[in-house]
């Protein structure tokens, strides 16, 4: 874990910043055009739309939604994890604010809710564990995130992920028809078993199947990483020449 933190200490903050709110991504959603935005930043676009469609704020490509919320858009978990690592690694060098009271956090007074991705001061962290909706959430000290605590808790498989549409429920099923995880409430309202193919995520064989699929995807990613690193190196070497060309164009 320590090596992972070191790796991302020099991450480009712009890559981890939502182009709408200009802050580090929170619940990043990926559109089909591959652009990413915070879930809360996309919702106003849905509120302004006349149909269940929104346009990407960057490229204007149209995206059709399944309902009246952007919560069902694809989560970018990889980007979410990068943001988490960046915040932990740079807690004392960038202003990280409490998601509720906006107090500036330091290593001595900061926690993070793993379930809802909120950054919390000591006072708000205590309140977060007492409310009916969030009392079962995993609130972890930022200092623990710098160790293997988060990885270990994730591997224990005991963490329950809340449904973003029905906050009192946890994700228990996977809708193969829509390719999204859903809770019991979703199976009644939007993903009923008569029209959708549902899988129980608590089923042992199902868990193993998903693990195998994830492992396969990770192996594929590891195979293409050297190619990406090579292309990044080439791009970095060409950057000075491109900047000179841009300056010449502006001059003449």
C-alpha cells in the first residue's frame, strides 16, 4: 500500500479534477464518450433536460438515461480509487475540506467514509456514525488509509455498499439486463424479475464467477500497461517540440 501511495503522490491534480466543479472527483460517473464528471455535477443537467437524455458538457455527445437520475450511469471505480489515494497522499499539501462543515482537514482530524466517499472532520465523523441512514457506514481514519487497513477490510468482504437510489438498502443483486448492481427496492420498481435477469450477489458460486472475471480483466490490464507507459514516455519527449510549435503559430 505504501508503494501505491508513493506512486500517486505526483499525480496530476487536473486529471483527478471534475471539469464542472473544479474539485477532486466525488462519485465519478463515466459517460459513453469516456468523459468523467461528479455524480452531483451531472444531476442538474438531467433536471434541465426535456427527456431522459443529457449531453456531455465537454464533447456534447448525447447520453440516454434509464430513469430520471444520473445515479445509474457507470461508476468509474478506478478513478474514484485514484482520487482517494491522491487525497490521502496530499492531505497536508492541498486543502481537503470536510464534506459537511467545510473545515480544512489535517492528518490529526480527518476521516473518510468508505461507503459514501465523504471526507469528515472528527465532529462530523462522529455524527455520521450516529444517524439512522449512515450509522452502518465504514468510517476510517485517514491515517489508516495510509496502511493496508482499507485493502484488508475490502478483502474481508463484509462491507455492504448502499444503493444510491434507495439509501436505506444495500446492493444485493446484479441486473444482467442493465449491467448494474441493484438493491431489493430496485428489483421491485425498476428491475423486476419478470422483465430483467437478476443474479443474487450473496450466492457463493456467483461470487466466485465475478472474482474470476475481475481477475481476468486485471490480467489483461497488466498486459497493456507497458504499452501505455511507452506511449506516455514518447508523448513526454514530444511535448517540448509541440509547445514551441504552438508558440510559433501564435507569434506568426
